[in-house]
C-alpha cells in the first residue's frame, strides 16, 4: 500500500508540466496560426490549437479528480503568493521589459507618413534651433496655391512667403530633439522608454489606490493592449502623452509642495504634447490641492506657477508659427470639433475598445463601487476616474474616422491604463469572494483568455508588422539622397514628408496640384535648375496617371522607372 499511496506524488508534476506545456503550445498556435518546418527531410506542421487545448483540459481535470486535496492546498499557497508585493513587482518588471523590447524590436525606426515624419522632422528642426522651415518659391511658379503644393505632409503654410510650419504640437519633438542631435536613430528609442514608464505608472496607480496586485494585473494587460502595442513601435505622441498625464496625477497625490510643483511641470509637458487635453490639468490641480488638508493655497500656487511656463511656451511657439497664441497647425477648433461628430464617435470608440481589449475592460464601469468600498484613499482613484471620463468626452466631438480604423483608439490611451486598473480591481474583488483554492485557477483562466485575445487582435491587425510596412519610406528617401539627381525636386504625396526628411530635397505635392498644371510645373522647375522625379506607392501610381492623363498632360507619358523599393516606386520624367 505504501508505494500505491505515494503514486500521485510521482505523476502529479509530470501531468502538471504536460498541462502547462500544452496550454502554452495551444495558445502559441492560436496566436500565430501554426507552423511548418522541415528537419532532415521530414516535414512537421501544426495548425490546430484544439487538440493540445483538449489535452490541457483533460490533464487539468485528471489533476483535480486525482489529487484534489493536495492541489487545493497548493492553489491556496499560489493564490497567497500571487497577492504578494514581490510577485506584483516581478510582474511589472517583466511587463515593462516586454514593452521596451517590443518598442525597440518591432519599432519602425522610420520617418514615414504624416505623423511620424512630422514629429521626427520637427525634432530635427528644433535641434537646429528652428521653429519653422523654408520652401523654394518663385514668381515663375504660377499655378494655383503654389505654396500649398510645395508643402510636405506634416507641415502647413507659415506667416510669410516661402515659410512652412510644423502641423503638430511641439511637446514630443522637444523631447526628441536632444536625441536627434545625437543620432537620427536615437529618436526612435524615446517612445519605447515612455512605454515602459507607462507600464510602471499603471502599477503605481494600483499601489497608491490600495490594490497593488490590481495595478500589476492592469500593467500586464496594458503591455498586451493592441492600442498600446500599435503605438509604442512608432515615433508618435500618444504613449508619451498618456505617461505624462498619469505621472502628473500620481505625483499630485503626494500632498506636498514639491509634488504640486512637479505635477504642474508634468501637466505642462502633457499640454505641450497634446494641447486639446489641457483641461485635464484642472483635475490634476484639484487632486494636488485636495491631497492634504493643510497648505492647500501653497500647493495651488506652486501648481499654477509650474504649469504656466509650458503653457506660455506653447503660446509663443504657436504665435511664431501660426500668427496667434491660440492658433494650431490643424486649423481652427471648428475644423476638427463639432457636436455632429458625437454620435458617429459614440458608435465607433466603444466598439473599437471592446473588440481590441475584449469586454473585460468594461468591468471598469464598476469603478465607483470599488472606490466606495475598497479604495485606501478615495481622492486618487476618484481623480483617475474623472481624468479617464474627461479623455472620452474630449474625443467624442472630435472629427470621426472610418468604421474600420480602430487604431484611433490611440487618442484614448491616457484613459486606457486607468480603465484597465479599475477593470482588474473589480475582477479581483469578485475573485476574492471565491473559495481560496479557486482564486488562482479562475484568475489565471481570465488573465490568459484576455491577454491571448488582446495579443491575437494586435497581431492580426498589424501591430507587429508596422516596421515592415514603414520600410519603404527610408528606402525611398535614401535612394533619392544617394542615387537620385543632386538637383532633384521630388513629386510625392504620401512620401512627401519622408523624402524631405531623408533626402533633404524640395517636394511638390502632386495630389494637391491642379490636374492641368503638371507640364507647366515641371517646365518651371527645370528652368530653375531642378530635375523633377516622382516617388509613389504602388496604389498611388495609378492615381497619378489617372489624375493628369485625363487632363492631357504630356509628362505622364515621359515616366521612366528608376527603382522599385518595396511598395515604393521612383520614376524620372524623360
């Protein structure tokens, strides 16, 4: 009887290992779609996740039936260990390293379309001590809206003839500029660093609100958030903006004069990055003032004094660029905000958030109940809830996008970590009501399901493939710089910002040029010593020909292929 009684001790580790291995295997196949390899002439393939998942389920059932008491005790110990400070910190460290690794390993390292070329190009301008740039203009250029057609993506017309100004706010470029002065590639590390910081700040939100484990879980879920993963690989402002606002909120909760001053600085930086979210500073200021019953006036004065320089700097830069401290590169508020946009956005953003983050994120609607019943100090979680709601309200009246453009959930990124924290806290409140032995397995199932679904959505919607999609921009730009004519003037649309950045050549936006003026424009450029060439994407080539061929422009028939660079094409006019 002795050996028989001891039998479970022998096979339980092996069955446990089998369950873990088949679970990981099934999850990997489900996320990647499977694999096919050939070893020593033999072909091995797997496209089905169902069979290993079935083995994992059967193994788990066998463990429960055969060793229930021992498993129950083990699960209770595991549950207690998971709630420990050490585990939460380890979880956050892994999540932060993952975010940094994804941001760098899958980073675009490219100045591509309008956004990335606009931010990176502006950073180089600032590193050179310039707020604006110039374009070649001449009285011989007689087609309509000449300066408009000579302005690349990411820029708009300045206040004087021949001057262009960046469209985008200066906050992120100011952060990138010191890195730009060091190396053109160094700028692409900044956003991944902010991504790792945002993961840690999400955890700190949980700690300071009274549930560090919920903060750790939220940090882990943020690390696999499709919106976060889509943005952390690109030199864009969304991740730094979210990090600055959350940092400002956490620092404001300290209840000290130094905390008020630092939170004001962080809020001013966030405003420089994304000016339309400036009203969020009111929430940060309110938390700073209310964080302690003594010294409220002093903290209020410190916050105002520290937030003001950034706001004044923003106003000065906008006045130089656009002619008014209250102007913006995007145009007037009426150009991008309208009550009529609320319903279309209300139909889009909740659906996009649900599809990309699973319905789990809507457990955050239980935030008021969690704050009332479980928060250590209600002031910080209430301010965080107010900030997340304010972010949603800020973008409901904003210009709406196509129904399939889910990646515009990036505008909600300052709210997403907060929503994930409240969702995790609400879920854990329910889990803690279960018997101790069930908490760890149920929590693991939920975490794996939500995490796997989020990663699968991110993978299927291109979050890990943006680098490949953006390669064409530096390839085309470097080709023009190194192999194109030294006196080239580049006709481009989608490539206009990147070609100007990489090749340092003037551009003509052919998509803005009157269809009847192509021949005239090329003749004028040649008279001024330029050699016109064309850079287009595959899809743009047909659009270019259709636009000008229908107007009888002879230059269309002079196109001579020079290079094929991924999806980019380079042509001469000969």
